[in-house]
């Protein structure tokens, strides 16, 4: 069933954490290339091929510069490359015994977890270098580049000095045998952050998480590495989320908009959401309408974004056939009387439970994703006519229809209980929510958008206005704020 609202931001600053959570083929949407470093690897590979042997490289870069990310994602930018780690649990000498002749055009073995010089005696380092030298001269090491990562000049210099001492100048390969890695340029930090957040957080943007582009750009100037930038950005997002959540002291609720219209605008609602969980996409909403509300919130799109995230704002489509079936099955006496007055059939729809459970509203309540849906058959003219009568009732007294929907949800164990027209009062602003549903995970305020027909622009205006009112009520947004 529905899970409690959680601010499950995922923005790792280390590659090993990222790799555990993201499939390899999905990394391509996140990782950006570092042209100068890729060119250096190309030159080194060319020299390896010409010499007919492997090579050793001391890879110097600051902590957080992206050394591991670069080395472990070479396959994204070079064909037939496989990268392996030589962890600190085993000696390099022991690890190299497990590698036979490489089938790939380039095998990269990364010596990791040995960046603290004080952890290793000179004798141990020399022994490891001897093993590396022997391996890259063997048939097994011919297509192998062994890379020792380090983040201090002391370790870099020590490795180079020892390599020369054991008369293994060839071990050092091209140039001085070491390479200074600076990571991606600062001009790419914001792009990397945006791509990472979008890929790992249901297509969320920085705006959705409460950070404006100006704020994110300012943080770039405070850091010296991409890892530090992601750490700082994550801390700022969490701080903003905590502040916003604290404003909801009155009621920690969710706010979902349910769109019910005669033209069944499922494609429009889908276009205004991101990810698989029907989350409102603030950027799409703002670009889809030119209504006055957009001008009101232009001063603080990031605040609207974080509010939508905290409120778990969703946009859900309820099909015409489902709405009609629910009205017939769960109408109270007053709604039934109005339906009769409008010459509407009250015959039960045998598919009412199936229609309800297949709806986006039910899926959201069960914490299920959108999935791959099938476009239903076009609505027949008699169904359109019946819904137009239902919509006319909604214009006069939508509470009756909302009550029927609440009853359907409750009797089918999708919610515990519900009430219609419940106040939400805040800083001088009070309004009523159409339907407040109680669940194990807390209250959900459903805003029911009944329309004879609607459009993407009208839906956007409706959702943004609702969010704006909630933001005003809790004191997050102030009228005419600049």
C-alpha cells in the first residue's frame, strides 16, 4: 500500500556508490567525457600497441576529482575496454596472478585504496612495482594498462622514484609515467549535477528539489572538484527540504490533482508529470500555460518546486468510464436523485472494480508506477453524453461526486476514511480541499478537477494555482515577493 512521504534524494559523490545503484547502460546518461584525459589514454594505448607490451601509469588527482569515475567508465567513450579494480584487500602481486591474456583491446587494472603513503612501507611498494613490471612485460599483460591512483604529490613522487630505482624506466610508459587528472571543467559541473539528479530521482530537476539555477551556479565557485560540488549541492537541497517541511507544521499531507474530463486527457496529464510515479513536473507546468499564475510564481519557481516535492504533488487522470461507473455504484441518495433528474442510467457497471483498480489514482494509492498502459477504445457518443450530464452535476455540486469517489476508495480498502470540503488554514489564507483521504501513510488532499473538456494549459493553471495557495498558506510564498 501507500508508503509514507520520504525525501529520498539520491545524489552520491563517489563512483562506487553510484555504480551499485545504476545499471551500466544507464550510466551513459550521467557520465560526461573529459576530452584531454581521454586523448592522453589514446596516446598511451597507441604507444602500448607499438611497443607490444602493457604500461603502468600513476594517476594523480585530488580527492573528489572523479578519478574512479573516469577510469571505470572508459568503456563509454572507447570501444572494447574493460576496467577492473585491484582492491586493498589483496596485494597487487596476488591479484595479477588471476589475470590471463586479455581478449579486449584494452584492459585497465586500477590499483585503488592505497592513497595513504603512511600505510605502506617502501619495501611493500617496491615489491608491488616489481610485480607490475613483470606482468606488463608478459604475454598476459600485453594489452593491460595498470593505473595506480593517488591524491598526494608525496605518493606520486615516491612511486616514480621507486620505479626508476628498480631500473624499470620502461614501466613508466609515455612521458614521465604519471598524469595529473583535474576532472571535468567547472563549466560542466551544473550539467553533471542536473543529469545525475534527473537520472537518479524520478527525472527531478534542481528546481523540483528547491534549488534555483543561480544558486547551483554560485556553489560552483566555492568548490575545487566535482565530488565536493555534489556534496555541497546535496547538503543545500536537504537543508531546503528541511526548512520547507518544517513549515507544514499544521499537517504533513500530500496534494494530488485528479483530472476528470470528457475528452479523457491522459496524454496531457502524462506530459505534465515526470518519472513513473505521476509526480508534477513544475517546469512543464509553467511552460504549458500563459496564465497569470505563472507570472506570480516566476519569482520563486524553486520554492514551488520544493513545495511540490514535499507535498508529493501528483497529477492523475481518472477516465470517463471509471468516473461514470463509480457514480452509478457508490452514489448516495442525493446524487442518485440528481442523476435521475438528468435522465442518467443508474445501472451498475460490472467492470467498476476493474476500472477503479486500473486507474492511476488506485495505482498511486498502492505505490505502483504508471507502467506501460494501453490506449483504450475511443469513447462512444452515448458515453460522452452521459459524462456531460455528470459534469453538469459537478458544476453545481461536485461534493456529491467527490463523496462517491471517496466511498469507492474506502470500500475497496485503498484508503481508511475520507471527508469532503475540509479546510486548510494557514497564514491568513484558508481554502477547502475537495477530498481528504486518511491512509496508513498519512492524509492525502485530493483536488478533483471536473471538466466537460479540458486542455494541457488549463490543467497546468489549475495545479499551479493549487500549489501556490498551499505555499501561501504555510508561509513559504508571499504575495508580490520579488
